[in-house]
C-alpha cells in the first residue's frame, strides 16, 4: 500500500511555498525602495523651487493638470469691469454692480452700485470695492459683503487698501484739512484716524502686523513733486517717522516681507516701519508701463524703452531693491499679473507663465479672446474675456 502520509518537516510543497513568499517579499521590497527614491527625487525638485508642491495642489484642487476650461465664471460685458480672486471665487466690479461668483458660474452674492471710476483691492482673503472720487465702498469676502461705507459727496473716497489680516485703510478728502485716513480692523471697528493739514494724502496702508499706518502724502520742493511716507503707531497720535520718495509720484503702497513697498513713476522703494529706506530700484531712462507687487517677496516691473511701443523688458526685484532677473521683450503686452512664485504675462496671441527668475514655466497659445489675466498663487491663471473667465492649469 502506498504511503499517503505527509511529512510536514520534509515537504517539498512547503518549501516551494516559502520560496514564493520570499520572492514576493523581495519584489515588494524592491518596489518600495524604488518608490521611496522616486518620491525623494520629486520632493527634492519640489523643495528647490516649490513648483512640484503646486502641481500636487492643483491636482487635488481641480482633479487634473495641464488643461484649459471651456466654461467658468460668467458676467456682463463692460469696459469698466474690475476683477479680483478670492480663493476659487471671482469678484467682479463694474459701474453698476458688484458680484461674488463661484467657480461653477453661480452667483454667491451681488449688489447694485453706481460708480464712475470703480476700483478693487485685495488682502486678507477680502476685496474692497470703491469709487475713486465717489461715495460708495464695500468690503466682501468669498461669501459676500462684510462691511460698507458711504461718504458725504463733499468728502469723497480717494483710495482703499487691505492688509494681510483684512485691516482696511480708507483715504478720503476732508473739510478743514488736506486729506485723511481712517483705519478699520477686520471686524469693521474704527481703530485710528489720521488728518493731514500740510500735505495732500493720496493713499495709505496698514502694516501686516497691524501696528503701523503708512500714509502717502504729496508736496512740492523746489518745483519738484515729492511723495512723503508718514508712519504712525496706531496706539499714538503723533507720527513716529517719515521718509521721502523723491522726484516721483507714488502709484501704490503695500508690504513685502516686513518692508513697506512703494511703486512710483521713477523708482521702487522699500523701507522698514521705522522709516529707514533699505532699498531702491530706479528705472533710469526707462518708462514704467505696468507692475505688480503681489509676488512672494518680489515685485515685477514692465519697463519700456520708449514712451510708446512694445520694446522693453520685464524685471523682477526682491525685497532689498536688488534686481533678480531681467528679460527683454518685443511683443505687445496686454496684461501682467503676479501671485505666489509666479508671473503671468498676456501677449497679443499667447500667455507665458514665468517664475521670479523669468524662466518660462508654462505657455498657452491662441489667447486672442482674453482681455486680461489674474495669476493665482497655486500657478493657475484666469484668462478674462469680455463676458467670461477661463481657468488655465499649467
């Protein structure tokens, strides 16, 4: 009779099973090591310039990369439309309406306005919409209106800014003085008021630590216009410092990496909250055409060789006033926008997305339909047409 018993100690099938398990474990180990190496390479590349993280961020946000949407935000056509991005929401301001739109084209909130010169500014996850020289002002976030102000027609609004925490500085004309600034905290409470009796006030900004007000005043010295930045501690009534931006009119005031940034028609100037100028970038014989201070610790300038024409160069400048990179261009620029580590430049027929070193990150052809652009910090770009906006994912 054949022996049908199994010897579990000397079983060839058991040894074969052990070998198969060993092979499977070895293959898994090799796969795991390769995966770790690949992830290390990806993370190293992402760490070096940050763009790898933004690719993942765009993928998890939109579910895809390298695409252009066929539909998106919808709004009424107007040559006076102004736009701002709040996360995935689009704020649209015209002479007659203020809207907050969702990414699927729906309207989150809207109100009727009557503005002759509509303007928008963003900061702290909010947008402030106001009429330059008018009487209406609205502050909105991604869900709708948070605050509104109405001015007396004899004391109209001139400018408004929001810092990184949503503190609002409103510059306006006032009787019996040459200008004034009111400061409101993120809750809409009036925290500080500045009145100027000697110089006209054109703009102001609350520093991002909510501690100081930097007000732009305008005067003349020896027949030359001089912008003077006056600094106030928000807990005191007298100014703590001031400094001049000579031979230039300040077009914008903001902050980068703790430095007060002013863009004038002749120079970019950076100073600390004590009024010490720590850097300047002068344009020389070139003419400032466009600019954006919203990059991560850099400003982008479009400088033209002549007062008209398209010959010029793009320049990025760091928070010390030193040039990072320069790129000669000869194509007509339709729009310029910066956010995060990216710069979007809309030319007549195509879009270029650059990093702060002005190296091309992405290109989109056939953009003749777009009138303007909005760069977003994750590397995506909104292309703004007359009645709709499309999203480009590099």
